[in-house]
C-alpha cells in the first residue's frame, strides 16, 4: 500500500456539500492540536498538504483529500478548542457528528489520541459517543515520539496507550483496532496505509 498521488479536493461545512463521487473515505478526528493534519501529511509524505499549526483550531471545515484517485482522507476540525467562541464549537460539533452519522461512504473514523499525556475526559466522552452510535472506528495514538515528562504524569506513551484502552473498553462490544503513530518519525505510516487498504477491501 503506497501513496502515489494526493490532492486537496474541497472544504465543506455540511455533509451535503461533500464530494459525491462515492469513493470510500476515512476521517481524522480528535482534540484540537492532537496532530490530525500532521498525521495526514505524514501518511501522504507531503509536508504542507494539510495546513497545521502550533495553535489549536487551525482546521475548521470538512477537508477532503483524494488519494491515488481512488479514496479520500478527510481532515476535520478538532474538538475541545476552548478559545473558540461557544457558537463556533457547537457548529463544528454539530456538522462533524452529522457527518459521522450520515456519510454513507465513510469506512472508518480514526479517533486520534495524544499518547504523550494521560487520558482526558473529553477524549473518553468522544470515544463513548462513537461507541454508542456504533460508528466504525480505529484508535490512532499520536505523538508517540514524545518522551515522558513529569508534568505529563511521568508515563511513557506505551503506558498511556494501555491505560486508554482499558478506560474505553466498556464503550464497545469489541475492542477497536489501534495504531501507534508519530508524524515526526513517521512511526505507524505503513501500518495506517495497510489498515486502510484492508478496510477498503472488505
Ligand atoms: P487542529 O486543526 O487545530 O484541530 O489541530 P490538528 O489536530 O490538526 O494538529 P496539527 O497537525 O496542526 O498539529 C498540532 C501541533 O502538534 C503542531 O505543532 C505539530 O507540529 C505538533 N505535532 C503533530 N504531530 C506530532 C507528532 O507526532 N509528534 C510531535 N512531537 N508533535 C506533533
Ligand atoms: Mg488540523
């Protein structure tokens, strides 16, 4: 599974405006600043295809990127961005959840979780919502290159990943698949591509 072409197609605010060509797609969701856009760039080996920022709240729409002319990677706004006005957060939350619930060509949601810090309630709540609504999902842990720091609870990424999986077990009938990644070292890139190829071929 290799990426031979990747192009930005369009930004939409409603699922009705999303591309209608029926190609399968995978959506990246997670807390603002968790590394969604960076992971997309790592997967396609392009530094600036999706715009990234040190400041949270960079991605504000449903952004479709066409890969190998045959499927989409979809970059979404993050949740939990405290600095955005309340109405804006409600709007993002509304259109992303509507998209998850109603987008027919969505094969799987990738829920990104920062592996360098202990589990956050907002992430557990999001996993719970996806589980409750039976939306197919894969856990993708980001920033696995970051070493432990005392202020981060002093745990290694591997330990945070294990803790998170224990905490979400009750939300799912079957434990979701999971992948550890880093956009700095490109850890997990091949695994992500293989996983998506397998899901598309079901
Ligand atoms: P929003 O669009 O605001 O929701 O954020 P996002 O989830 O798209 O995050 P983005 O990719 O813009 O990255 C946020 C910050 O985290 C940037 O400063 C990145 O350089 C950094 N970052 C992203 N991925 C990694 C990673 O794997 N390792 C490390 N160490 N930093 C990362
Ligand atoms: Mg982004």
